[in-house]
């Protein structure tokens, strides 16, 4: 049982309420909007473009070196360069035999497209764990509505990770 005065206990409780109100009123960190990198290729299949633009976006300056950014984009583009031509061949084959198979001939290309997205996500996970999380960034593949069309497309999202406030009490 508590051996002190109950008044002392109430005062401590009131101080904590004031601290919580102060923390709620003034957020400790502001997180910027993610940087969106759209596909820049001449062909898009199932929302995934055949390449991403290597031009360095200005919001990433002082966060990551342009060389590291270009190396990551070139790794992603190499995955797309290897997988999308195979996907196109399967799509053409699937379209030719679509009427005979009642649409089942399109399943291989759908599975290959899913495999391509999974390969890109694996590259991004490796890049995040080895470099970008240390820099306070997180890359991911996300869906967004296209600018000129109502169709969805896959884009690269570079999100800023909020830093843990070490000056805030537990």
C-alpha cells in the first residue's frame, strides 16, 4: 500500500496530464509526403511500366546521393528488362488462344506479372535493409491512379521514416 499522502499522488497525476497535453498540442516530428516515381517506359502491362526514370528527384537531395538513387533504379529497370518481354510473349499467346480456352490461357501472364512485382519488391526490401532505412527512407511499390487516365498504375513511393524522439520521456 502507498505510504505517502494522497495529495502528493494527485499532484503527480496532474503533472502527467499536463505533459500529455503538451505533447499532443506540439507534434515532435513532421513527416513529409512520399516522393512518387512514375513509370517512364513506352509500354505498360497490368499497370507496370517497362522502366522507371533515372532522373534524380529534388526532394531527395541531402537525403541520398544521386549515384545511389540511380543504382537502385537501374537494378529495378534490369528486373523489368528481363521479365517484361517474356510476359508480353505469354500475353500474345494467351490472347490468341483466349476464345478456345475461355480465358484460361491468360492465367500464365497474370502469374508472371505477379512474379515480376514480387521480384521488384524483393529488390526494394534488400535496398531498404542495406541502405535506405539507415538514411531514414523506405522504398515500396504502390498503386496510384494515372494522371491522364482512370486506370491504376504501379509507382515507386519513397517514404520518409520519422525519427524516434529520444528527448521525449517514456
